[in-house]
C-alpha cells in the first residue's frame, strides 16, 4: 500500500547570528567618516586651487568695477542702458591700456633703473644693518620669514619668467569681461547651491557685499590718486630719480593698506641713497608728511561711509591672506578682507544673532540697483 503523503521536511538548522555585520552605530560612524573624508578632500582641492580661486575673485572684482562705471554713465551722463555696459567695458580697457603704456613706454627707462638697482640697494641696506648685533638679528629674521613665505615663491617665479604674471593678468581681465557680460547666470548659479530656506539671507548678504565693495573701490581710487600725486611731487622736489615712476608705484601700492605703501617706500629710499644724503632726507620727509596727511585727513574723510576695520586686524589679515594665496592674494587682500568683514556682519551678526544691521538697497552683486529690500525677487 503506497503512502501518498509528502515526505516530511527536515527541520532547518539553527541560523548563526553574523558577528561582523555592522549595526546602527557602525553605520552612523561609517557615514560620518565618509562625510569627513569628503570635506577633507574638498578642502584639499580648494587649497590646491588657491591660485585659481584668487584669480576668479579678481575677475569678480573687475566685473564689479565695470558695472560701477556703467552705472556712472547711465545715471550721471544719461547714457542709454543698452550702451552703458559696452562703453564701460571700453573705458576699463582704455585705462588698462594706458597703464600698460605708462609702464612699458613712458616709464620704461625709469622702471629699468629701479629694477636693476633694487637688488644691490637691498644688499647694501642689509650689509649696513648687519654691522650691529641687533641689526644682524633683524636681517636674519626678515630673510627667514621671507624665504619661507608663499609670496617669496611667487616673486621668485615672476623673476624667472614674467609670462606667468602677464598670463594671470590677462586671465583676470578676460574673466572680468565674461562676468560683466552676463552676471545674472553666475548669481543664479551661486544661489542655487544654497538651501532654499537660507537663500534669502544669502542674497541679502551678497547685496551688502556688492554695495560695500563699490564704495570701497571708489574710496581706494581716491586714496591711490592722492597718494601717487603727493609722493611723486614730493620726491621730485627732493631730487630723487624716477620720481614719476615711484609716485605711480606709491599710488598703486595704496591698494594694499599699510603693507603696500611701506614696501613702496624702500625703492624710493634706495634710489635716493644713490644721489646723496639730501634726497634720502627728502624722501623720508615726503613719505612721513604724505602718510600724516593720508591717515589724519584724507582716509578718515573718504572711508567714513564705507567700512571701519581696526588697523591691527587689517595688517594681520593682509599678511595672512598673502601667506595663503601668494602674490596675487596679497594684491587682492584688502578687497577679500572687506568681503569677509561684510559677510560676518550680514550673515552672523544680523541673521544669526539678530543685530539691527541695515540691509543694502543694492539688490545685485553686479549691475544696476534693483528692487527695494522689502521686495524679494525670485530666481529666474
């Protein structure tokens, strides 16, 4: 008699609990470790691309200058809106060409004399200071600090081949033209990287940065012009050779507060020493009087409505930015400091701590003034 019942199933063996399977705590740890490595990789990439970032910032600063000139043409000279930007671009290019002509043609002989005599003059100054133990310690400390800095590496590279400096300058200029031509694309892309709930305060902070940078650029232009004219006239009256070139150098150095004018004074003193004691005394008196006038009269009047940053913070921040970003970072250090200072006021003090800091009316990083602060514009 056959049995139609299905065969009995074997009882499954007891399943062993895996001892190496990750639990929730391990999963959270691995996720946090992965995020930490991702952030570290991003920071390393930004560090390696520091030169590119500082050049991009220079291009943004140039685009702001172009749009500020366009606003001047449109608001003061009543130029049509569609023609204001092309005329502003032409004006900026004309100014750049004029500066190149000054250095390459008009002041070429004076610049050559300055460049050829400067290394020997610095060596003579170091030899003179090394006669005393204190002076020798100062010379050794300055050489050690300069040799280990990022600026020294960049200056050495520029000395070996000026092509890098020219190429970076052209890159900044071309980038400024691209940013100025269609700025809303870049503004929109930057805001899209921000979470939606934080987009409005970040847009307000960018507006504050734009307004502050515009005022700072105007004040810098006034300070550079006054510095260059006063120093050039003073050195010419003192009988210092290459007075016009040294005055132009002093004016451009005012773009880097405190550090720039001090560095620009050294070539003037060195060239004056090749003529005699009288020009050296005249150079010292010129720089002392000009600095007194700039610090006590011109600078407070010009920058009273821009931004007030303590001098100690300015000096150490400029040196720190130069160490991190090199020569071009030193050139744009004052503008970077203004941006950092404004972002701290706008994002942290106003948006986080609730301090009553007013918002800027200017609603765009580039271009003309837009809607008032109360009217929020959506991204296109």
